[in-house]
C-alpha cells in the first residue's frame, strides 16, 4: 500500500501551534490530520493555526474533519483557524457557510443574502429599444419561415 500523500509539520509556541499541511487531504489522509489536531489538544495547545498553503487537494472529508477539529478545540476552550486554503476548499467553505467559524471571517448579521435566480420569462424591452432593434432586425418574408 502506498504512503498517504500528506505531510504534517507542527511548530509549537507555548499554548499555540502552527500546523502546516502539505499535499492532499482526502479519505486516506484525513485520519493523519485528525490525529495531529487532536494531539495538539492533548498536549495543552489551545490556539491552533492551520496553514494550508502547500495543500494541493482537499475534499469534503477534509472539510468535515476541520469542522470536527474546530468543535473539539472549542469544547476544550480553544480555537482553530484555517489560513490560505486552496481555491476548491475555499469554495466548499463558502458554500457550507462556515467561513466565519473556520477562517475567522466576519459573519453578516441577519438573514443570509438572497441569491438572484435568473428567470426564464422573457424580459420586457423598453419601447425605445424595441424600435431600435426592430429597425436593425433583417426583414423576413412571410413565407420564408
């Protein structure tokens, strides 16, 4: 069996740790990452910063593991923050709406902004535009269509 493609580096400073993940975070490598983050809490680290700059891939298993690690660190009285996620992970975080939890982004107070769904109904054209379009449209003989 090949080795998992994830390297984990840890640098401690009192009750704070910087975890740098390098490689791919997926179903195979999530247990390694989860164990490293849990080990920080067992060692008394209460502020965990995770640098994701060298991460080349992260799937939903990785996102789930980060959320679990955040919950465990919060239960222990600590924090966990992700820094520099790759674009795909950043998109998943945005879609899941957990950026304020995992990345410390400010949450917008009140209800989430509504996304505009494009309508399939024809858009009415103002009269002035209609006249311009009508003049520019090629004439079609009645029997051609």
